[in-house]
C-alpha cells in the first residue's frame, strides 16, 4: 500500500506549532497568504497530509484498489485529535477516528458488502507475535496504525482498510456516532482496569474529549460521587452540562499537587469535619498526561485504590510520588489504546448507555480540513471534538488512475 500522493495544489496549508497555527502558502515562496480551499473541492480524493514539520496540506491523494481482504471506504466522518506533540516521521494522511461506507470489496471479503456502514478500528496488528497470540493485539510492535507514518489515515475521501478491522454500525447510529466509537473505545479499555463501580467515589482528571468520555462512562457505570478537574473553566462548565450529576474542580496553578489533592479530597469528604479515607476516590482516571495532574491524581486516590493513567505525556516524570503509591498499595495502571472494544462501544451507543453527541462542537467539510486544525489549536475559540465530514455521494467504483 503506498501513500505517495503528488504533493501539489498546496494552497490550503497551515503550520501547527503547539497552540498557534499560521496559514502560509504551500509553495516555497514563504509568503503568508489568505488561503482558500476552493481548489480542494475539485479534488478526487481530498486528503489531509502532515509532514515532519507539522505542516498541513490538502492534497489530491492517491486512490488505491482494495487488496485481498481489504475494502475501499468512503470516509463520511472523521474526528480530529491533537498533533501538537506528535512525532511525525514522514509525510502521511492524518486521522484515526472514523466511520464510512463500503464502496468496493477486495478478493475474499465475506463479512462486508457494498453499502455497509462501518466504524473503523484504525489498527491492524501482525497477528503473529506473542502479544497478538495472547489477544493483547493493541501492544503488537508491528501494528499498522492509520494516520501514523507510513500508514494512511482517515482524513481523506477514499480509504482502503482491512475488512477484518471494520465493524458494521446499525441504522440507528449516525456516522458521527460511528466516528465517536474510537474515543469511546479508549475509555472502554481504560475503565475495565480502573475498577469503576456502582456507588463508588470516582475522580476524572481532565475535561478534554477523553476525560469527558470517561465522565460519561463512569456515570453510566454508576460511579458516585463523580468529580472532574480541569485548568479550563469553560471545559468544566461543559462537563457539568454534559453530566449534570458530576462536580467540578478548577485546578489552581499556584497550588502544589499535594495541596490540590487536599482540596479535591475535601469535595469527596462531603463537608464532614473529620477526614474519612473511606470516602476518597477508589478509582481515578487520569486523562491529561500532564505531570502535575498525574501527581495530583496519585495524592487523590484512596489508600488501596486504583489510578488508571489514560493520558500520554512526558517520557520521564520524576515527580511521581513513588513511595506514597507503594505504602498505600495504590494500583498504578496504564492503557495503550484499545482491543476488542468496537462491538461493546456500538452496543453502548445503540442501547443509549452513553450519548457522546454533545461533544461534537463543530463539523467542517473535508475540503476545509486544515481549518479544523486551526480551530482546534486556537485558544480564543471553544471546541471539544471537531468532526470532518464528507457529504458527497462518492462513486461506487472510484475512478482508478491508469
Ligand atoms: N492511552 C491512550 O491510548 C490514549 C488514547 C487517546 C488519548 N490519550 C491521551 O489522553 C489525554 C487526553 O486526550 P484529549 O483528547 O482529551 O486531550 P485534550 O488535550 O483535548 O484534553 C486535555 C484536558 O486536560 C486539561 N488539563 C491540562 N492540564 C491540566 C491539569 N494540570 N489538571 C487538569 N486538567 C488539565 C486541558 O485543559 C484539557 O481540557 C492526552 O494525553 C492524550 O494523548 C491516550
Ligand atoms: Zn484520537
Ligand atoms: Zn503482533
């Protein structure tokens, strides 16, 4: 499978550097210009490429034929996720949170047919190594992950994907919900090990998309009291409207993790004079990856409780209170993506167990995908989950270049 599209028509491009996005002309003259995505509307396969400098470009990408066991999808909806700190090793189509419709089946595909609507599990493990054999295929070192170089992502019109890693979605689910199966999968995997239970105090750190899915999933699991933190008051206000029974705590940057934890523990103590360790969060789901938040989470969790770190951050966190965790027998756990979660995620949505639709604050047409990333990194604009949509009726037999 190749992703070597011709890099031309670089009219719609942006360089994303942390939280600032600069729109520049995609050609080499370097003059910033007001970009228009009009050209991309003429593309056969509008595709959003990222390069090692984090420059984003809309390109008319290649249209591939499905090989044995593969299908060609039209991606109808694809969520976006931060790329600020992501290492980009080569030019690649971005995106890994998607749903689409089957346009063409390769040889030997029996589980899908043209017209099936599907959610995309964006990983294809080797199925040969010991981890794959034990079923922990998310840990496979030879995984082909969509949107990580050299494997093409989902922010394009036509994506070839193994039929085995696609799941039919019922008519009741929209493509938007189909794309939300991916962040829900992260939390379905995380919550299994987090020991979240009926009537058990639970803390969620971070009210970004992942923290909000954790909040909805913890509520659906019956956790109570349920507290969520963030440094951003707007995100906490959103969390409160999303799951009204939760309580919110705004992180004060001047307080140390221990001082912050003492304030959060007060909420769980429900105003009682005497501290009651039993009321402290037996489960904490850390969903920021920020070292200060990880340390705060360590000090919040009840003695003998579980801390599930979902967040991804610095490779070394020297301030994690190792002996505090040891002496209190706190179970410090991690997850790396998901395995075997799409079927359950579909049931959760179909059964009304979790409804994540309110998280989608913006929808942007595929041809204007660069704008979606500018919006996401613009600190003056409020967004939670931004979806890139393609409402065109794509050809059943995509034109294949000779
Ligand atoms: N383990 C996995 O497989 C997996 C999968 C997906 C995402 N992630 C990680 O999960 C984390 C959350 O993802 P997201 O998409 O919600 O990211 P996000 O950046 O949109 O959200 C993070 C939230 O944390 C808040 N925050 C920052 N510092 C904080 C602090 N000190 N205390 C409390 N809140 C703080 C931010 O304001 C933001 O609302 C990221 O680190 C991401 O890389 C991990
Ligand atoms: Zn993502
Ligand atoms: Zn493997």
